[in-house]
C-alpha cells in the first residue's frame, strides 16, 4: 500500500515538473492540488499518531478541571515519603519495587504504588489497581467509564497505551493528570495520578 501511495505521489510530482517544463497551467494546477492533498494527508496521519500517545501534548488541548483536592488515602502529589502520616500507616522504610532509570517506585500496599524522583522523596505518581482504594470523588477499580464522567465531567482526553484505552483529566494550575485505564467493557483496570511531565 505504501509503495502504491509513493508511486502516485511521485507521479504527481513528475506531473508538476512536466507542467512547469511545457508551461501547461492545467497540469500544474492539478499536480499542485494533488501534492498538497498528499502533504496534508501525511501530516494528519503523523499528528494523529503523535497525539494519540502523547500525554504532555494533550495537556495543552484539554480543558482544565480542579484536581487540587485529589488524594489517595489522604496522600497528595508532592507529599514527602518521610511524613509521619505515611510512615505511620505504611512503615518506616520502603524498598524500591521497580528498576527504573528516572524514578523510584515503591509498593505501599497491595495495589497501591507510588513514585518519587531519584534525587528526592516527594511523591510524583500514584498507581492504583486495588478496588478498595478510591479517588477523592469515590471512583475505584471496577467502576465504568460512565461513572468516571458522571463524577469528573466531560472535559477529558483519550489516548491508548499498552493496548488499553485511557481517559484523563488535567489540572493546568497544579500541572497534574488523573488517568483511568480502561479494560474490557470500559471497566477501570488501573488509576494513575501524576504530574504532567511524567510519561
């Protein structure tokens, strides 16, 4: 298919060159229109693929909602893992749960994982896959897409990652994102709350 499209594009380009050489305005006009359409088509495909996967690009095009009260079990983005409330509830020391070059990941409980930057202990991501842990608006694993929209509204973006459909909400003031990863029948499989710079 790509070979056929390439040959058609080359044919249009040759038609344009031929039209210029023989000074035929009709051939020049038709070839220019076809080449323009091909360029627009390929730019559209490129942008569609790029936008589909990029969370940070969606940050600029999605309307903001207020996520300032969003917390996971009374923990907020930016909280230190050294805070008493965290150490008291989950233990005094955490050992990394994943080998990651950029971030430290820690399992606090079954189905609740946090991430920090390598050089500090401030929470920059929550990953939830436990149905007993809820967002601040009461959404949890097992709820469906309609329930998410009912509680968080229509100002969301969609993307796909790892074969799962994702709907996400953005707070531009706090520069954070709340994403719901959907499995079969649009049922929540995983919830992720993090800062916009994390991909």
